[in-house]
């Protein structure tokens, strides 16, 4: 397997940090990314589930940013009134 110098250096640094050989780090990355039960598959499934969720009941479209911004500014000013 050929790696460019930058990727090899990243692996070498991580190898020193965790005390595992570079080959072990490569195996872990492969298992995590490509195995059927790997974390990447789990993260992808979780992301798809989140994106498929409907908005909470009773909430309409996203609020207007300018209105939200003004509410934040007003709240900050109220905090300092009479100080």
C-alpha cells in the first residue's frame, strides 16, 4: 500500500500518540469505515434518521433570522437597562 508523505506522517504521529503500530491504525480505520457493523455505517444510519424526522409538532417554518437577531439584541439591552 502506498501513502503520500502527509498521510504517512499523520499515521506515524498517531501511532506514537496511542502506542499502536501503523498497521493496526490502518486496520482500525478500515474496520470503522467499511465493516457492516462499523461506526461509519451507524453514523450514516443515524444521520439519515435525523434528516427524515418531521419538525416538532406545533412548530411552523424556521423563524426569520432578522427577527431572531433583533430579539437577541433586545434581550441583551434589557439586561443592562438601569445599570
